[in-house]
């Protein structure tokens, strides 16, 4: 076994050079360097980093530098292949050992291990319980253990995996081998649990901020779900994204709606067969079907880095889930958008479920979580600040990356409109639902209006100056703000509350959020990095080239290059291998493997489009 005292020492320049050479990146993200140094110094560590924070690099880089093999424990077999492919694409020697291999495949991996021909070995936790496997490991020169998704060891976490408990024996069995644990979710209880169960020795604890600066958060009251979704998708044409719905039925409705509109949208929920789900996920991964409509069953297995938006058309069950689900957007660090639609009915349902628990403590927790979710959606406060506060992190608003901070939503005074609507409820005896109230306000000539004789009410037609859609939104707002309430389940009727009466009497002015339909806003990072200037048609051409290569190599496109790297190429138009190597995300291995193809595509594009390139621009030539 690899002994700790035989370690080499690495200085920062060595680490940077390795980062450059293997991954093609020029700088470490916050905390990455500390984690890597910890591993190289032989220390145990627990790193809590948000999704997309760059965990895999933290163990892949030291795996390349240290002698021996790094054993990575990873819970999802479906993801292992991707991770192995991605590592190999960067020139690392990686393989996976899991139940998806046949005997010959396993034999080949074992042979590679014996020859010391691997930097990284990915295994599933079940493998640790295979008789004799620990002895196999013990016979190898080991570099260190990396435990991915370490929260799976804790019963407090939401993904408890009994197989992870086997990891408790690791430290005792391999005392000379450091253990680096990683997770993207850890409340304080889970954190304690991980440390204790793994038995980490004087571990380095690294907790990154949970802020995801490249995510833009929007919230809208739910009016017409599909119309709102369509408007949102129009601003994200051609991009990959996930649309979450709360039930299977809604998933199917929304997927059918999108397909009918001509979108390439897949569908995923627990009611579908394994094969069907796997097919949908694969098509999504490979961008054949860039949109996925899903329940939360579409979760852990997604590590597609270029998901550009996550839209929740129904309220998620709590902020932790919302954070995890939106966290699937923008793993690659490029701008991505998170849309949440909410309605009074969703909110009422959330509270109703929270109150179902028999246990008083559990009920209190559930209610607190539900209220936190409602607060996020309904309060006119920086979304990012509210979200991070839930994880105990202070944040100084404005963030510049949410609808509140950018002024995309504003508050308006709607006292007069509220009075009109409330008065229509009172005048009609608080016995009717919103359709009739809107009819009264709009002065509609409907059968029910004629039957009830409401065309003679003084409020009949007082809201003609506004659209029906406006009144629907306003009534929703009155419900949300508690000025009106509904009664009855099947045919809910609207009644005016005490607070509503105050408004009618002119004592309680009513302000509500106003939705201003704006064009898609660029998030901060996008403006800062300015890939907006990238040549769009070249970018598309490079994507096409990537798709072709990915198909030939049987890997998802992002294993070859991420969008961000392609966009940089489109902007910089490198003309030589050296220039291409300067593009972030292009390391030496990828340069050798794909450099030629991409340089050729760029050169072809330049010669087709830029006829003036050869002749100097007269103005700059004169001033030079
Ligand atoms: P996680 O596992 O934490 O969700 P990943 O390891 O998948 O995150 O990394 C997310 C993305 O960030 C990947 O596209 C990765 O290539 C990129 N990345 C990681 N470290 C860096 C870095 N130092 N510079 C630029 N990009 C990085
Ligand atoms: Zn904000």
C-alpha cells in the first residue's frame, strides 16, 4: 500500500501547471486548491460544495499527481460511465468496476489495476460488500479514497443508501490512505453524521458558499401555465432545459402540449417503465431531445453541464428541494435561468400537506419549511438572499441576478382595482366563484349574468378598462394577500375577509407585485465574460462538429467540449494549436484528439465569411 511518508511535495505553480495541462483551465475555483492540497498532504477532508462547484476536479487532479490509484465511490452506476468518459477525454487513466460489466470487462479492469495502469477507479458502494473486494483493494497501491455524494451515508439526508454504511470501515482497514469526502447537501446534522460515520481523522473541513452566481431567479404568479411556459421558452430557443411538474398527469399534459407545438420535449416520471425512462434520459443527455418535462423523479442522475434553464410550473415541496432542482441548471458556470410559477391553490396545498403529520415536531418542521417556500415566492425580497438565508448564509442584496433586484417586477398600487373586485364579491352576496366575479367586472353578457340579474349591479362593467387576464391575476393576488378567501372544494366561492373589508373602507391600501414582461436579461456573469459577442453562426457550426464527433465516439457532446469552450472558440477564432490551447477547457489531450477538427471548422468559417480579413481596415491601418 502507498505509504503517506513517501509523498512528494507540490507547490502552487505545479498545481496550476497540472490544471492547465490536464483540464485546460487557468485558475482554480475558490476552495479547489485547498481541497487538493489537503489530499496531496495526506489529510482527510470533507468538502461541501454546491452542484457545479467543481468537485470532480478536486479528486481527479490529485489522482493524476499522486502515485497509486484513487478509488472513487460514487452512488450511481448510470453516471459512472460519463465520469469515466470525461476523465479519459482529459487524458486521465480511468475505469469503473460495477455490476454493468461482464466477466471479461471486469477482468480487464483488474488487469489494469494490477499493472498500475489506472489513476482513477470508480466503484459503486455495493462493490464494497462483495466478498473479497477489500482484499483486492488492499493488494493495490492506493493513492486515496474519494467519496462522492457522501451525504448518502446519513439517515438524516434525503438520499440515504444503506450500502454507504460499509464505508465506516474504510479508515480502520486502510489507515495509511487519506479519505476525501464530497457532498453538495449537508445540513449541520448531516455534516456531523458524515464525519462520525466515516471516522475522519482531524479532517479538513471546507464549506463553499451555496450561492450559484450564474443562476438567475424569476418568480411569476401562475396564470396560464402553458402560455407562460411558451413565452419563457421563446426566450430560450434552442437551449436545453428541464420543466418540473408536480404530478405524472401534469407532466404528460405539458409534454404533449410542447410536442404539439413542435418542441423536441421528452417526458420522465416514476410511472414509466425503466427502459422508457432510460431512453428519455439518454435523448436528453445527448441533446437529441433538449427539453425534459418531468416530476422530481428526474433527479440525481443528471449531470448534464449545459442545462440552461429549470422551470417549475408547480410549487416544489420546500426550499431545499427547490435549491437542488434549480441547481441542475448551469453546472458549467454559464448563465442559466430558473423560473417558478405559483398560485394560491399550490400554496394552500403545500400548507395542507405540511399539516398532515401526526407528530407535532414533524408538523412544526414541515410548516416552517412550507412557509419558507411561500416566503420565497411571495415576498418582494431578493430571491438569492431568501434562498441562501434558508441555508444559514447571509447575503447582501441586491444580487443583480433575480427578478426583484433587476426591477423586472415592481410593486403597484392596486387599491382601486381591489375595491372594485371585492365590491363585486360583496354585491353578489359572496356566493360565487371567480368566473362570475370576472364576468361582473368585465360587464360580460353571459347566460349566468342574465340569470342572476347581475347586469343591474353598480359594479357591473366597472372593470372593462382592464383585461380578463388582469382580473384573474388580481383576484389571485387578493387571495394570496388574504384580502379574499375561497370556501368550498368543488365549486369554491370567493368571500371578502376582514382585511378585505378594511381595503373596501379605504383603510388598507393594496399593493401587489406587478409582472413586467421583459426580454430575456443577461445575468451578471454573462455581461462580465461577454461571450455575447461570440459569433453565433460559428458557434452553431462548432456545435455541429461536436455532435458529429460525439456520435462517432458514442459519448454525450459535453464530454468533448462544453458550450463555454465552443463559445470562446467562436469569439477568439484560434488559428493555431497554440491559440486553441489558450481557450479555457482545452487541455493537451483534447487538443491532440480534437484540435484539428475544430481548427479546420474555424478556418473554413473564417474564409467563408470574412473576405475582408486579408485586407487591413483602412481606418486602423491609418491610425497605426
Ligand atoms: P460538481 O461535481 O461539483 O457538480 P463538476 O465537477 O461537474 O461539478 O464541475 C462543474 C463544471 O465546472 C465542469 O464543467 C467543470 O469542468 C468546470 N470546472 C471545474 N473546475 C473549474 C475551474 N477551475 N475552472 C473552470 N471550470 C471548472
Ligand atoms: Zn436578488
